[in-house]
C-alpha cells in the first residue's frame, strides 16, 4: 500500500496531536554520476523534499510526517536488501522461472539497467534524511523541559546510517553527502567518495551520542508495532564497528542492545522457545520419528514484545500495483500468484552444509544421570544433521497444484508482505563474530554452543584470558545468571537461554563434532604444556580462525535466505585478506563436484574483490577489473 494508506493510523494520531493536517513527505531524489559532481545524481527539479521553504521542522505534523515519508521511501530498498545479499551467496540458486534481472544478480552480471541496481533509491532516502537532520528543531522542549523531537532525530540518523552502510557494502566506494541537495548548485558540487571503513567511522561518531535515545512509538500500524520500523542505534553502532574492524567496540554495542532491549532487570536471551529437535528417548530414527519443532515460529510473529525475535522490519505494500509490494513471497514460495512457479531454490551447498552437521539428543535421563546420543545419518527427508532447514523449508516434487504437476516449495521465512531486516539471532551471531575477533574465541564459542551468562563467563571463559585487562573487559558483559538461565535436560521452568547451534542440533556441548577447536599438535605430550611460547600464540590464532569458520557456518544455518550471506562472506574475506574465502563458497553453490561449471557460468573472477561490487554508469561503485572480468 502507499505511504498515505499504510501509515494512516499514524497520520490520524499526528493530526490530532498537531491540531491540523499536513502534506506527506514527497521523495524522489535521483542519483547518478559522482566522479566530479552530483549533478547527474540529484535532479534539482524533482519533488524530493517538502517543507523546503521552512527554516525548521518544528511542529508535530512537520516532523512526524517527515519521518513517515522517509519510512515510505525506505520501502523501495526492502527486496533488494534481501536479494543482493542472498542471490550472490552460496545458499540459494536460480531455476528456469528466475527472471533475467535476478538471474544476472546471481551470476554477477548486473548491468546499469538491472532493476536491482538503482543507487538513486538509496540517495533518495539519504537526501531526505539529510534534510530532516538539517532542519528538525531538536532544541524544542515541552513544558516538562523534555526535547520533543529527539526520538525522531535519532531514528532518522539511524536510518541514514543503515542506508549508507547498504550503499557502501554493495558499491564499495560512494559519494558521501551529509547536507541536503536542494538546488542545481548543490547538485553540481564535488562530493568526496569514501569507502566502507571511512563511511563507517564517520557514521559511528555521528550516531554514538544518540545511543541511549529511545526510538519513536506511534502505536500499531496495520498490525505492526511501529517500534519495529527503525534500526536501533546500538545495533547500527555494532554493525558499523564490525565492518570498520573495531571489534571490542562492536561487541559492546551488540551487548548494550541486548542488555537494554527490555529495560532494567530484564533479559533478551537466545530463547529456549524456538528450536527443532528429536524427542527425548528416541530409539529409532526415521522420517516418521517424532520431532519437537517450534523453530519456524520465530518467523511467524511480527509482534513487538519482550521476547520478540524480530527487531527491525521494512513494511511492504499489500497491493501489487502500489509500487512497493514485496516480491519475496512469490520468489521464494509456490503461490497462487506465480502458479506455484517459485524462482529461488535452496542450493545444494546449503543442503550439504545442513546434512553435514552432527545432531545430539537426550537418550535417557534417570536418577540425575543423563546420557546423550548422536543421531545417525542416512535418515533423509532433510532430517540428517541440522533440523532448522527441515523446519523452515519444505519441497514436494511433482506435486499436484490446481490439477497440474509441478515442484512445490515453501520457505517459512517468507510468509508475510514485510521484509525482516534484523532479528535477535542476528545480533547474537554478530556479537560472537566481534568477540572472536576481539580475541575471545571461547566467549564466541559458548554463544553458539550453550548460551552465556555470568557464571559461565566466570567458570569457562575467564580462565583462558587471565590478564587484568581481559578480566575487566569480560566483566562488562553482565548477563545475570538469575535472568539468563541456561537450558538443562531437566527442562526447568526458569530456563530461557540456549546456544544458537542448539536451535537445530540438539545439545551442542555434548556434541563430539562441536567442541572448542584445539590443535593438539602444539602440545608436548610428555609434559602436557605448550612446546614454546610461540606455539601458545599459534593455538590462540588457530582458535580464532576455526571459531570464525564455525560462526560463518552458523550464520548460514540460522540466517539462511535472509539476505545476509554474501555480506557475511565478504566481511570475513576482507578481514582475512583472502578473496578465496568468498569465491570458493560461491563457486561451490551447486556442490563441490560442480565448482568448475559454476565458476564458468558466473564468468567474472570472484577471486578479485573488485568484482564483488556493483557499479553504475561508470560513476558510482568500484569498476570491474576488465570488460571480460576474468583477471
């Protein structure tokens, strides 16, 4: 639906508060060339900004309606956020139903006319954010001496930070503009082009002072709590610091979001409510054996609550003709709208990764003695290994739909018209990634394998990092044991915390294939100590490397199809200065045996990072190495 329909309840609320109506923000900034000026980017004659004749946005109608307009323009970025991040990775594949633009995205052949290559849409959001930031009267106070529009100001800065980050990680280097483009003269100025790290560092300083400001609350909008419509500042600080390589800062930012999400004396754990597992005491493992499966419930609810999985949503229109209708349901699923012809398939690499996992279960629990078992392989029906794929994906070959035989696919992560951007598990995975690279791989491992609380950190993490500096840093992650209660086989009522890997693989701490990495060759077998100080350091580096690979795999198992995969691979490959880390996985999309044919079909050389980025009209983005792209 259009902005003025989707946000009608907010409009009524604002009108009542303001005592008068106001026109909606009209957004249409256009962007193109950046080598000398922005005259090709921003069309000065377009209706991109309202209230341009006012020195300030200083009334409820001006300010709140402007935020609504920015949220409306953000809708144009929803689908491509998922598709650019997923189609270029290794977890999905194309088929005969895939349209030409999406096929070209998957094969890294994205031309200037591809509908997913429109930098103008990003700059339309950015330009309107810039206008709001420059003109909102944040000094205005009410009769209680409270700043009236600071929440909206923080929300808009968060939107601008998120939009710039998406622009930068997709195009590599982009014109960085922080003032509104309102005239032809503004558009013709020379604007500096910055890379990912430079943009992140600027934005970190910009939004850091707003970290404690609450997001606006406008009530419910068509069954969506308006608090889901923003990007929390602490989450954005975590993302920016992670991409910039400031790992301790990123970890603290993610923790601060978790710690403050539900207010004081509360918790926001990886809940023990959403997981898929074999029933306790199972003796035979077949496709008909009982399973406990609540995992897909993490995606079905779009409510905002103390234990909501979702954090941020870009709302989609409900009517296809309205322009911001999300394609995702019809691309990922067989529906009546597409005559059951879905366009995006689960890749062989994703199926192989899921099946390769080892799953553990409670074999018996009697008299305080618990015996764990390992689920055998060869069951089939997606029940081998991790059960999250089984829970979120279903496929029937030659199913009868409307009297016709066709392959039928459903992915439970795409059942509504809205685009899910951030959820709780994503924040925890990012926390693990940041803590690992900050030098605390044991902390990161336990985020995956069991969940963390103060007792676990004290007993199982701190002993590996004994310096006073390490202890002081680790104690900043205050996760009270009474509020973060780790799961046990006895299923105590107070339990609320589990490891992310547990969501699909059972009891990870009892999993022989999921132990904390340890290179035994570095130990003197006679003494039990490291052979040298250099070997001790080598063990430390080995563990960071191996835990990072575990995190990358976990991101695939937990966040598959959610639009994060290509960026996860990119971030790690850049950090390691190892383009093959990304290239080998993408080329392995159709399985290890088909790497060569996949590489030939993609054509561009993904072992050269310049080919990872989009470019447009020779004026934005990192240009490919050569016309052929095979260098």
